């Protein structure tokens, strides 16, 4: 299944720089792992906000949830998920 995932980072502004840096590094590393596993297919930044839009692929909503909660920033994220279905015009043949 494919999912459109919108996230907004709500890490408090007063978070110490060393913790912020550690979390960002961990986030990049985990995102790379999810890409290599084929779970994170595409990722876009939202200009002017600390937000992303991602295209994820997972066996089911529970597997997607497991992937998202594995992100180091999970605790500070607002997340919305939309399950996607193939449009008839996209089918070949």
C-alpha cells in the first residue's frame, strides 16, 4: 500500500543545540534505512515550514505506523496519513 504522509516538526525552540543536532543526524540515518528498505519512496520539504511530505510504501497501516514511530523525531511530530489507491487512468493495459 502507498501512503501520503505529512509531518510537521514541533521540537521545542529551546531544545539545546547538541540534542537538536543528535536528533537531526538520527533522523537522516533512519530515513536512509527506510529508503533502502523501500518504505520511504519520496520525500519533499515544505518551503517556509519545518515540514515534509513523504510517499511511503508499507504492507499495511500497522507497518507504516511502525516505520513512523521508529523516527527519532516521532515524539515531536504532528503527522497526517492518507492511504492512496491507484486511479483507473494509471492502470496500464
